C-alpha cells in the first residue's frame, strides 16, 4: 500500500457550518450566497495547495535529475579513460605464452 506523501487541502469544498457553537445561525439571510462564497474560497485554497505541492514535486524532480547528471558525468569520464587505455594498447607488444 503506498504511503501518502502529499495531501491537497481542503478536501471538502462545500462542507461548512452555518451555525456557531451555540446553535445560532451565523448567517441570517442569503444563506445560499454564503455557502457559494465559502465554496469558492475553499476552491481557491485547494488550488493554492495544489500549486505548492506541484512546486514541491518539481523541485524534487530537479534534485533527482541533477544527481543523475552528476552520475552520468562520472560514468562518461570512466568510459573515456577506458577508451584511452584501449587505444594505447598495442597487441603486438604483448608476449604470447606457449
């Protein structure tokens, strides 16, 4: 089962309480407009959270790609060194055992 690494918040856009802790209504009139405004503001919060997570993902990818670049440079240097050794090798100078 995969581990959750990132969570977009808020999960529920329209879940809001129109009453306070005492049970009195927070909004007396135009409750539909209040719910709509709350939903819109939560959607904007969710988009902002998504942008932050995308930035985090891309920064992680950048770090991983930089590490791959460094490893590739090291591998290329080793290959070039071996290639130079092979080019210097003269098979006629090597004694053959009988």
